C-alpha cells in the first residue's frame, strides 16, 4: 500500500474520532470535581517561566504528570481559562493519536503475518484504532480535562506501539 493511502486512511480514522467527540468541545468545567482544583483555582501551572516549569515537575495531589501540566500551561497561555479551548485540545490530541495508532497497528499486524494483503492490514488496523478511540474508557479522558493525562502513554499509543512494532518486526 502506498504511503499516501496509509496517510489518507489515518486521516479518516482521525476525522471520524474528532467528529464523534467534537460535541464535547462545548462542555463547561467540572469545577467541583478535579477541574477546579487542578485547572481553575490552581495558579501554579498558569505560565511557562522557569518557576512554573519547576513546579510542573513536582508531584501535585499525589500525581506526577509534568507533560500534562505543560500541555495545560500551553493551553492557558494561548486561551486563558476557556473550557472550550481545553476540550478542543483534548479532542484534537485524541483524534491525532487514533490516526497514529492506525499506522502502528498496521505495522504490528504486518509483523505478525507478512502474508496479509494490504486490504486486510488496512481494515484490521482501522478497526483496532477506531475501537481504541471510540470505546467509553477512551472517551472520558477526551471529554473531562483532569482525566486526560494528555501527553502520557495512556493518551498516546504511538510511542509504546512503535517500540512494540519495531521489536516484532525483527
């Protein structure tokens, strides 16, 4: 299968994922859940200076999530405390990762059985990526800010998947 076809299918998987979750971009903050403590009333992450970056590298409320804090700091720097913008970032990151997972899953399926046709690889990988993207336990982090773990492995299948695919291909 040509690279352009793989990328086109990856974009379709991303587009379907974004379309399904886009209504969540109109949600408000869940201020009396974690959104208030983590995002609305917490002044420690609201910037990109060294002081803020140092704080982001420390555990907060028992959690260590520096990349998530950095992502939220970038959102705050760009959009302030607009919940629509934070939701939009979540949905776009989730959709991008679904598209990346299609590419990784295709490589992994090919590594397991090199005899599969391009069509079988594409259908299997698209099914795996959409199943991952659309199941409810993936949807919650895409619509509720503080369950995001935005930049961590739970949100990004690409890093661990690429490593697994590379290892399986050897």
